[in-house]
């Protein structure tokens, strides 16, 4: 589309890659049978295709295929992990207990946990340090005798900071609590191993890695019992009933394969482009603030607060040139709870931008983006 804005919102969603589309194509119309129906050859073929994709994805992640539960995306996987485990545990023990999380978590983690709080569970939402990273001392002090679950994301979806998951996991094990980790932003952007990090429940999503929307997964250790949120059909070990969307499953596995194979090349590219953009903006704009740790961060994330500008005007000027996320309009239409947790004022939040680079971002794009940003910022000065 001529005149289309430069896309700089890859943390929100990514385009489906050509290779992924090609892999999915036969399963929309040629091999369309229900993978659960094994009474005829078409169903058997569909079942085999879903099993191969499951095994491929599991191998890429270094886990047994039986640990992988397909869902409609990361939001459902987070809900299934948190609500499902907490309720299953209460059904067995009769106790509700205590849960720990960070106030900067994605809303698909915070809202299920707040739902549990309304059901009688106790919830501690820790504030991060000013760089967005958890204080391990504060975290350790937050444990109570009946703390049974912790949910901390690997990489933040707004400011891109990386949490010290291994150290968090060690403290969870010492206190006999399970660790749930949303790794939707991390998959394909940083290398990690679930078992080396000792994560009990992990969430991933396809549309963050150039795969299709509508498919994600929860990976759990085998001995963890989860109560389903829906019933009927018995698919996915009875935890997620409904016909498996075979094209999306195939697309998810293909996207993960590409992302993990190319991860080191992409990390190098993203860091170079991000640092180029940051250096250019820093030289042009006095007093620019970086939100979150720059050292412990996703390679493709830059979140900035621009001083002394009218946020609404800046965003309005940018809209026709750049597609990016503003701190003044989160997914629920409210100011960013992440930036507020870092100590930013409402005015600063309105003047903040998340710039997330991706596979198709070029050096020429970065140069143009810098010019567009600089122009919009100077035209929006107070």
C-alpha cells in the first residue's frame, strides 16, 4: 500500500511469513479433516500432521511432546496455567494460599490473578526497581508459609526488560512454589531452555514469531495437575477441548523452527538497528529517557519518554509515518501500568513510545524513522 506507515510494532504482532503461509496452505482445503477423527484415512492423516508439528515444536523447545498443550494464544494459556493450577490445588488440599507476581506483568496474567484474589486467594504484586527488573531481595521477603505459585514473565511486552528467571526459579524451589513464566516476547528473540531455567509452566504464542494468530501453547511439567477452564471433547489431555486448528498448529511449528534457527542472526541485526536508532535520537533530542534497563533487554525493543512535548500532538503527527505503540494507550485503553510502575508521571506516560523492530526492518527504515520522530518531537514541543 503506497504511503503505508513504517511498521515498528513487532512486539504487538508480526506478519505471517511466506514460509509459514506455504506450510499451512494444504491444510485449509486439501487436508482439512478433524485430527480427532481417526475412523478414516483423512482423519488419520490430519492426526499424524498434528503429531508431527507437536513433536517438532517440542523438540525445538527441548521438552517431551506430552508436555505441550495447544491453546488459542498466550492469553488463554496464561489463564489456563494460573486459574487451572490454583483451582486444582485448592480442590485437592482445601487451601487457597498465596501468590506472587510483578505489577508490570501483562494483563493476561494480572487479571486472572486478581480473579483468584476475589475467590479468596491472597495476592502480592511486587513493584520492580526503577529499571523494571525485580528486586530479588524484595522477592525473597514476599514469600509466605503458604506461597504456592509465582508468575513472572521472561521479557516484558512494553519495556522489553529481561527478568532473572533462573534466580527467581531457585527461590521458588527453595520455598516449594511453582513458577509460571510468560515467554511470549522471549521466544525467537532470546535463546532459553525451559528445564535449565527450571520453569514449571511456560506460555508461548505464534503471532509474535511470524506465525498465525489464534494459536499458542502452555508447556507444563508432567506432574502438575491443572483444572480445565472449558469442558467437552477431551482434546489436549482434557485441558483444552475443541477441534485442533490443524493449519495453525502446522504454522506455529514452522514459525518456531524458522525463529529458533535464525535467532543469533536476528539478535545481531536487532541490536545494531536499535542501537543505531537510539544513538541517533539521543544526539538529536536532549533529555530523552530510556524506560527500563538497556543492559538486560530484548534486542529489538526501545521504549522512550520524550521530555517537554505534547504527547497527543506528537502521536498524531507520527501516526501517518510510523506504526508504533504509545504509552498513553495500552491494550485496555488506559495509561501504561508498566510505565507508571517505573515511576513515570501520567504526563510522561503520554509522551512515551514503544519502538519494536522486526525481521523486515532495514537500515533505511531506521534512518527514516529517526527523521520522522525528530520532526514530530520538535513540532510538539511545549
